């Protein structure tokens, strides 16, 4: 007997007057949004528990396998058919000439009703790119490790739910994931707390998800992970300007975004779109990093395989900070494939001093821009020490 979204909607009908919003079902995972206002904490917990029980009961009767149920409660919106501010925003998000990039997002440092607050209220930095293959995940991993080496408590979230790279780049394949009381326990590797959907699903199974499932997966990774207190949370985004970036802007109060680009013009064009997407979502641009800026050969010489300086020129054209360059080296590829990112910061295992110096320079630049963004948003006040 088939079981699907319509069965979930029918099961939730018993929850009236709570109104069923969005419902998604895929591979034994059910996700739903319920509109219910004026409830206290205990009432909200009871409503979630009742909704989960109804869905599990319906799945049992249908003989369907149900791995997880995610219930999100939101305040009621306008009644069906009545336009309101939320409806007007949704209309602009879906019908504007720029597509998803025109969706309004929260201003930097502000918190909307649906914003998740993490323990310690860390600086949250998204690492994005306009296209795949430019080294976005490589930069996210090394940025997280570089911050950890400076003594910061760092989390790393692999939000590239279509093609997660962190299991390989952090060497996670030999470590089993741990879930306690429905909460994901991050992997503690290389001084970083890391979470990736790549270790929560079958590694050989393609992740073919529509927008609602991508939305639900990202929210679950954020909300159901026991991060502990963090100073920084680095988010490795999927390439492009799609659903996950929109969900992230609605779910978290970001400090800012780092955009990764290679020197050639075709990469600059796509990176420019990523910059404009973050800006339209109200997310500050911390800066642009030029990856694969040059190749360091075995002879120690530098070769400009893809040109050089293109990302810096793009940053100047878009009036955003330029954070530095990262070379492409054999050691970087080897250390990434073997899951040993710490080796990139040691000249003896990084093929010489060029790579460690470049990574340390980028980490320092990101730290400075993140501090400035926090001061501008009011999340952090400048400190004056008198000795």
C-alpha cells in the first residue's frame, strides 16, 4: 500500500484548529509545518508529539517505513486568499525578474521569529560559490581548521546536501555517526566539530531532492545537532543560488558570507551572481577568495594555469573586500583526499611554505572582516583595554 504526502495531510486533519502548512515526504522522512499561535512551551511540545504520533500511526497502518518525523511550528499567517505582507513578500520572491535571488532576507544581525539561536551565539559564516568545482568545500574545511588552530571553538556544517565532500576531506568514513535522543552528535576531528549529511545517508545513494526536502534537511541539520558552545560556525553551501541559501537566510542570523572564485572570467561571472544573491538576502559579504590562483610545481616555481588576479578585479568591481589567494598544489590535493587538512598548515607536509602562508593569510582576513560585520550589526561592541 503506497504512503505519501496526502496520507500525512489527512492524518494531521485531527489537529484542528492548528493549520497544516507545508508537508514533505521522501525515503521514510516526513517533514511538516504547522501554523498554531498563542501556545506556551508545554502546549507546543504536546502539539509536536501529537502530530508525530498521528503521522507514525498512519504510516504503520499503511505498512510504510518511517525513519524520522520533523515538525516545525510557526505563527499563523494570513487566511487563505487574503493578501498580506508575507504573501506580498512571497509573491516578490517567486515572480521577480531575478528569481530566487530577489527573495527578501533578514537584515544582518536581526532575528526573525523563525531564526534559530545556537549556544554561545557564534559568528556564522557561509562559504558559497556561483558554480561547482572552484574549491568551495576545500576553503570551508581549511577555514574551519585554521580558526581552530588559533584557539577558537569551531563548528563546520556541510550544507552541500546534493554533493557532500566533508566525509572524504575530514576522513570521516571510518567513524560511525552518533544520534542521542534524536540529536546528532558532531564528529570531533582536527579540532573541529563537524556535521555532514554524507554520513547520515547511504554513501552510494544519489540525493535527489526537491526544494521542500532540501529545506527540511538543512533545518534538521541545524536544529537537531548538539553543537555545544561555539565561537564560529562555518557553513559549506551547495554551489549556485538555490533553496538551501534561502533556507539558511531564514533560519540563521549570519555574520556574513565568503565567496570563492577562480581567476578565469567564466568563474567570475557566476561568483558575481552569488555575491548579489547574498546581498539581496541581507547577508554581508565578508569578501572574495581567489582559489587555484597559481600552481606551485615541484621546482618551487609558480605557474598561472587559469590566469591570475581575476577574482581580485571582480571584488574591486563589486566593491567587496578581497581576502586573498590560495594556490593549487599537489600536497593540497593529497591532504584533501586523505582527510588530513591539518597537514596543509605545516610546510613539511604542504609542499613548502606557500600554501600554509596563503591559508593563514585568508583566515586572518576573514577574522577581521567578521569582527567588523559583528560591530556594524551591533552583535559585538569594540573593546578598549587600558594598561
